[in-house]
C-alpha cells in the first residue's frame, strides 16, 4: 500500500497525524479561519533545530515530509543516516505554517481531480485567509501565523532554521519539466547576507553544501538571491533573511512542486527528508560548532550596538501598545517609562534587529531605501516618533 504522505493531504489529515504521532506537541496559534498551528518537539539535545514548512499553501511536499519525519524518527538510523537516535539535537517542527492556504490549495486541486498543470496555481491558496504572503511579514508580524512562528522562535532560540519550500517553474511546467526551462529541480540558499554574523554565515554555508551533496535532485545553489554582489543587502522581512539577524543559522530548501499536485510527490518529499536528516546528522556530529556560533553571535550583537545608548519612542497610548506588542514579539527589551513613551536600551541581545526596526538612518536601512526594498522601521506603520540616542 502506498504511503498516504506521498499524495496531497488535507488540513484534517495533518491534524490527525500530529495528534496521533506520539510526540510532544502544542497548539501555538490559530488562523483567521480557526485552524490550529502545531509545534512538535522531538529530543532534548543542546543543539536546537527549527523546521518551518507550509508557509505558502501551494507548497505541499515540505508539509508531507515534516509529517513523515515524525514516523522516521522513531526508527534507528532513519533512512540509513549516520545517527541512531537524537542525542545532541532537540528538534522543533512547525509542520504547517499556513493551514488556511494549504486547505484551499487541496480543495482547488480536488476540484481539478488533482491534475498537475502549469495553470493550476492559485495565489489565494499561496497566501493566508487575509490574502497576505506570510513570507513577507517577518518584520511587522501582522498575521496570526507569523506571530505564532516568531513566538516559537523566541521560546526555542534555535541554532538552525530549516526553511522548506517549493517553487513554480515558468515556461509550461508541467507538462514540461522544470530542468527544461529553469535548469534545475531544486534549490538551496544559505545566509550570504551583509551584516549577518560571520559564524552564522559559515555554519549555514557548511550545512547547505552538505545538503547539496545529499539530495537526489542536484540543486541550484543560491538561485533566489536576486543580488549580484557576494554579500548583498537584502530585505529582512522574509523568514530566511530575518532569523539570521536574531541568532540562527538558516538554510532554505526548495523543490519544484507548485502546480504539480501528486506528480513526483515521492521524489519531492524525499528531497526534503534528505535535507532535514542531513542537517540533523551534521548537528549530531558537530554540536560544539553550533554552541560556539551562538556565543559568537551574542558577543557581536553587543559590539555592533555600542554606539547607541537607546531609542525613545513617543506616541499615544494606543499606538505605543501596538509598538510594545511588536517589540515583545521580536524579543526586544524595553521599558514603558510614561504613558506616552517607550525606552529601548542599547546595547542588548537583539541589538541588530532593534536597529533595523528603529533607526531608519542606519546604513543598512538606507541601502534598502535606495533600492526601494525597505526599510521596515516601525514609524512606517505606527503613528510614532523615534529619537535615536547615541553615545
């Protein structure tokens, strides 16, 4: 009998699998339509890995892979990878970050008899029920799904985030194959971004290369960079460009899959499982590298912010309540001095993200503005003034 996770499944199937998995899980949020967002924990090691799948509803294979992983991790040496059980790794999984979009994609494909075709791509299913692309909301955190993901990130404080996706191939795919028009079937992107901690950048690159060697579909490396220079300034509102500024290495894995329904699902799920298990194997063998990485990042956060004494944010009570909520979601320390004032002290552990949210004249934000790709400071969405205090 074929494994049901090698076919498209519904949100209800996801819910049943998680609840029956036997692993520790929590409901960490609810979507606009009332569906649960799950967070599963496996293991108790010192290296914490966070897997995020299904942030776009039209990308089902990463969700299926994350759920199949729950079964594989009950076996010794899963898929013959070189670790018996989790010893140094503590694994955290958000198997479906966008339940409403995922269910809508399932319903739309069901109406088409799950026929794969290049035209069977629905923007409404890619987004959440508010019509928002969740993977453009990691600075302002306006959607319930991104708030839930970031809350898990804060509590877990992962060393590594695996960001699992599928991509749409242009040029009539399918019936054409993606490697005919795009030249590849999978992609991997690490963190070659400007102002990201060097230790985070190095670990991300090492894991990306290990994964690249392990994948049955040879990947295109760093395809979605959209910048020519070696260390580009990138918008930090995307999960994969955001979390490295908050202390985690990150690897993005994408398979050709948007519009495919069940076509090549076994291969697509296999690619994501190989990526996950390769990262786990690397962490099991090299726990000290991740511990050192986090220590290096914490030191650099303090050093990078020494020129600042803090930020003074002024506004009315309602606007400051919104600011306070957002800064708390980002793990930023602050003090409510008066009813119309918030003080953000510097330096602090989340120093760089504080600067990116609060100092629109910082060189990084100025580069984003020059390229019309940002910045994402809070005074662009809240009616507040920000005073920058430097030493």
